[in-house]
C-alpha cells in the first residue's frame, strides 16, 4: 500500500490583499533615472569587472553569440525587472534563467506591485505561502504542459494578455513580448505554490523540463558568448552544468567546440583577490559553493575566462545596465 499523503483540501488560502508585504512598487528601478546607492558598495575591482563584462557582452552580441543571465529571487526583488526587460528589448541579453522563487516574485510584482511576505510571521501562523492569487502560477503550469509551451513563456503570456497592472516592470512579460527566452527551473517542493491544492506535479515537471530544453538550446550557442549568474547558488550553476554537458556532447560529435566564452558570478561572498579560476580543495568549505567550482573554474578550464563581483543586486544589475547602454550606443541587437 502507498504511504498516506497530506490532504491539501484542508488548507485555508487567503487573498494577497490580506498579506503584509516587505516590498512594494517603490522598489522598482526607473530606467530613465536608475537608482544607485549614495555610497557604492562595490570595490574598485568590482567596478572594473562590470566594465569589462559589458565589453564582453557587446562583443558576444556582435558575433551573434548567446548572452545568458541566470538569477535567484533576490535579483528581481531588488526591483531590476524593468531594467532586464529593457536589455531583452535591445537584444543585449538573449536568455534569462530563473529559479522558481524568482518567477513568483516577478509574477506577484506584476499582479499587485508588491511581493515578499514575512516568513517569521506567517510560518508561525501556518499561513506562509498560502495566498490564493499566487496559485495562478500552478494554472500556468497546467496550460503550458497542455500546449507544449515552456513554463516561463506561459507565465509571461498570462501577465501580458491579462494586462497585469505592473506588467511593464515584469521580466516574464518582457520575454513573451520580445520573444526572448525567460526559462524557469523549478525544484519540486522548493516554492510556495507547491503547497497549494491546485499544484499539479506532473504538469509542473513537464513545463519546467520544456524550459530546460529551451535553455540547453541557447547553451549550444555559447561559444564566444557570456554566461552570468546573479545570486543563484544551486539551481543556476547546476542547470547550467547539465545543459552545457548536453551542448558539448553534440558539438563534439560535430567537430565543434563550446569552450571560448566568459562567465561571471555576482554574489555576496568575499572571494575577490582569490584565485577563482581553480576550485578550492574538498577540505575547504568553499568547495561546496557551486558557483565557484562550476561556473568560475571547471567549465571554463578549456579556454574560457571567469570573473567574480561581490555586491548587492540593487547595485550590480543597474551598474551593468548603465554600462551596456553606454557601450552599445543605442544599437539594437535583435
């Protein structure tokens, strides 16, 4: 006999209007007047690295190579959605890779202009994550699986077609609007929508796997390109690693290489000044920080280059955005 499972019909979902939010519309960046901290938290090394990466991105787009931006939820929570949407419109970033939490924050921002609940408050009440409207992400997974779409594209379609009030600030909507892949890579059980009674695990798995295959196709064009990871310590590097192996397997059979590209990790760990091009030994706890060993060491060891920037996403993304606009001179790469 199978094990007994949790009966989700017993759950009480509340409307988002009753939720206390930590972030509201004032979080959004303004593309015409990008907000940067009064005192920069970036080191001189970080500033120079962002300048260099902007050069690498422009060079990649001139060659028609992929420029991928992977991220965790904090990247969108910092209000950067509209800046990334503009980079998508200009063709400067050709693929955005999100974890499940990132998609949820973008979706909630687009729907109500607010996101982020107090985990400490709502976990004590047994209400954490159980908000009715957010469950629409599960409906999107079902629709995506039924129509053979990727999860991210279906989410963007819903935001755009249902005219969510803050859709212009949404990265997911921008992906659908400009036909730039915004893929969502879900770990089952990691996200609040998996608590909901309408969560269909099979549909969610199908939709996110389609996104993985879309992502792997983009990775096939990474030679001479750029891959960046903003704050995703597990999903970002792990999905990239598997997709790169698939792409290299095919390239090897065809007598091609996917080896000469640039990678960069943007995070809060103090790694500047260290030899990031060599993975630390297993005796060092930092060995288990996947972005280092996977993105900055192992996958670029055959001819690529890697970089690290220590800083907050509410500064690093706007800085990169401004540099790219400056160096591209208004040119569109679409």
